[in-house]
C-alpha cells in the first residue's frame, strides 16, 4: 500500500433532511455534509460550504441522512459468524439495516467458553483483538466483554484493562449471581475504566437466572441492560422503580417484552430523562438474528410510545454514543463519519419519512457510510426506498 498524502474528502450533497442524533435538537438545518479522512468536517447548506476537491461525492437525491445506527447489545463470537443460530454474515445483514456500530454484551455463545479466570480473561482479550483487527463489512464491533465468574480479584480487572478490554459482559450471565459480589467486581471494573452492563429480568435461556430491580440497584452497573427483559420482563413496578432510582443508561432491546419497552419510554418521558434511553437487539439469541432490529425498535417506539420519529432515532444514535462514550452517533465536527441514508419506503403511508415511521413503518435504506467510506448501497433487507442516493462518477 502506498501512503495517501492528500486527504480523503467525502461530500454528501442534496440531502433532504438531516437528523442530528441529538435529542435536544434532532433535526438540523442544511442539505450537505462533508467528511475529511473519515471524520465529519462541516455541514449545513452546500452554498456556504467548501465542496471542492472531493475524492467521493454522493448525491443524496433528497433522502434523509442520520448518524449510523448503534446496536448497544449484541452477542458476537467470531468474525461474521454466530454459532447461536448457525448464521453466517449476520453482521453484514445488520449493516443493511443501518447499523454501523455494535457493542458486545458478552461473547457467551462460544461453544465451550472458558469459565475459569485465566481462560475467560484470555478469551476476552482475544475477542477484543479479533474485532479490532477485522470489521465485518466495515461494521465497528466493540467486543471482548468478559462475564463475571466467581473467584475474580481486583488484579484481574487491572490485567484486562491493561490489555485493552473496555467492556464487561452482562452481569448475571456468569456464576456471580449475588448483588454484593457483583457490586465489588463492577466497582473494580469501573476503577480501571471498564464499562459494565447487567442482565435485567427473568432467565433468557436455560442456565441463566433472574435479576430483579433490587439486584440491579445493588450492583450499580453503568447500563441497565435490557430493562424490558431478554425475554421475560420484570413486573411494571420494578421497571418504573429502576427508571426512577438510578441515573444509568436504560437499554431497551428488540428481543425483550415490547409492552415493557413502551412502559420504559413513557416512564423516561415523565421523568424528563429520555436522553437515557438506548437501543439494542440482544441478538444473536434464541429469537435469532434481527438485521432490522434497531429500525424496528425505532418504528415500534415511535408508533406505540408516541415518540416523534426524529427523537426515536436519537435513542439509536446520539443517546447511545453519549452513554457508551463512543466517537460516533452525532452529526458534529470531529465525530466519525458514520451515516445511514434512507427514505420513506415505497407505498408506505404517511406524508413523509418521519410520519411514515410514526405510523409504524420501516424506512427504506439506500446507503451506509462508515468512516467516510461508502459500505453498502440499496439495502437488500429493508423495503425499497422511494428515492436512492448515488455515488457521482468522477
Ligand atoms: Zn441478557
């Protein structure tokens, strides 16, 4: 490979609507976004921007641009393969659902996964490495998320952090099942900069256990993982109690209870804390893989929890980026140039893309971009979009 001295400049022009990812101002003024060397450099009206010397120009053809979607809760194992449902290319398929970043909640589906401390540390470090070195179809997979097993001591968390591990898998999936021990380990993890999440609700598959509101509060993990259960949700009063009594990220997943998801968002709205709501799929899992899971959650919450569509997209972009300390998810100078371009689906009702989503319909995806590079064109998974963006030939 030769070094490229001149910067890679991406110009996306003729955008019909820009969604910011920012809950406090979800719609932005403008029709053009410019990225240089994979970072957002400028945005606004094309006539006010320097669009000269673009290495790639995309004519959005009037469609909507949003930050690439983030799936806050996946269970990857290796590459673009999951043994859970014997699926190949599930990450590529999810890119076609607009997801450009995934966060592992534990690589627990590895057959024969080690449960001894030295083994689980080795696996976490290896998982972090192989997804750092290999991005399936360009998708950023933040992995290497060990689950807590009894016998771990403070030095183990320091070793993991020193080796580059930044996440814990869901508390409760390993052998640590009591709040006191979990609290101690989560505190050690936090001390060394490792972010934590907790399984909330009933057991997901045979072998996992119940985690109720008391244990979630006692453990104090950084994210309340699948507050709507994965699959079985806690009773309503416990969900409300969790929303009211801590300030952590509130994660709603596709593989959970949809009624509990609506309750969660309605409670967050009453508390004026919708900024805490983040979305995940919890796939691959018993329910399979959901290439459109994040889009489906956006549409479901928009339709059933009465969230304006432009705000529902913030749950899957800016909110997650802020709760998870990611450098993507917002249209902001210096952020990663990760985008999804989409339009109202053909023959879907509604006056425009936002109203169509608020009526419960999925948008059609026309393009994804990661780090300023076009990664996919018209989605093979969403309904077809009315209009499609295109790369302008040189
Ligand atoms: Zn779980």
